C-alpha cells in the first residue's frame, strides 16, 4: 500500500509481528488427564442434544443454554463436518491499550476453545493467544497479519492434528473447526472489510440502519432518534423503532 520496501536494510524488516501457532497449543490441552477430560464437554453436550432431538422427533424441549444448541453447529455435526474428536474454535481480535493515557498501541488476536464448559472457556487462563500486531495505528490490512495463523489452522484441518489423549491413553486425530469470529464494532472492520461503526451503515450485522452525522461532518453516529431541528440531507430520517427494524431483518438477509 505504501510502496516502500519490506526491509529497511538487508535482513532488517521494516515491521515485525508475532504469530503463535494454534496446533501445539491444542495438543498441550490433552497432555494432562484432568485437562483432557474437561475438553470432553462439547462431545457430551452434543450427544445430549442429539439424543433429545431423536426422542422428540426433531423438536427441542429443553431451553437453549450454549453455542452448541444452535442449528448451524448441529447441522455441521449431522453432515460430519465436525467429528467427536475435533475441537471447535472461535477467533477474536481487538486493539489493546497497554498504557493508560495512550491510544491502542497493539492488536491481539486470540482463540477461544469452545470445547471447554461455559464457566471456564472465556476465562483468561483458558484463552489461547494467536498473534500480536504492533501499533500504534490499527492494521490497514489485517489479512496480511492473521493469514499466517489461519494458514497454519488450514493445514492442521487438512492433514489432521495428532494428539495424545491422556484421559484415554491413546492417540487421536483432530481437525479443529473454526465456528465463529468475534470482535467489537472497531475490531470487526479490518477483518470483515466494513467501514466501521462510524460509517453510514455502521451496524456490524449489516442491517439497514442508517446513522446520522453532524452538519459538515464525516463520522456517523448510531442515533435512532432524530434530533430537534435536524435537517442534514441523507440522514434526517424519522425515529427508528428497533422492533420494526429487527422484524424486517434476519441473518439470512445480511448474508445476501
């Protein structure tokens, strides 16, 4: 993008970033019997849900309580895209403010291991680091940084990851399944190619909600209610009722 050489001088790169491959970290989770046993949560939960669906002709009677209750995941299991030995991952990225009075000077992406039970999977000690991108500005092309970690994951998915399951004392082959990508409105923009939360359509699920900007301004704000004496062309629409908006919008329409 900038047209500059990748190296300032020979063997001295202009910028560095760090990637921590996910494969060896996943293997380590199974090395201890207690840790390996806790990784069986997803398999047990999935078996319970599928048993319930069989008993009630495909109808759920228990309340939804986890990500694995969703039809997208259950369809992936039914089509054998997710096998019992596999692990389900969530990717998440965001900027990190390392010093109190400075802007975010580092970006970090992590892996959330969904096979852990909900009461532990989001705790710091169970979240695995994926990579670190230096600041102080946000990455203009996030793909150039995260492609290394994603390429490693793709290779593991294709070839299979051999793991020593200490709870069963045997070798298994797992193909980690990337089920979700998470980020806040700021973090989503560089990985999804959207304009960000200050854009005209700043909603991160691509709904038709249109923001409003000040006279002569360029940043839009997600103001549902029309300010008094507000007549800025293009964003002087009437108040927006969320119930009406959501009734006319679905995840299917956003994919289109």
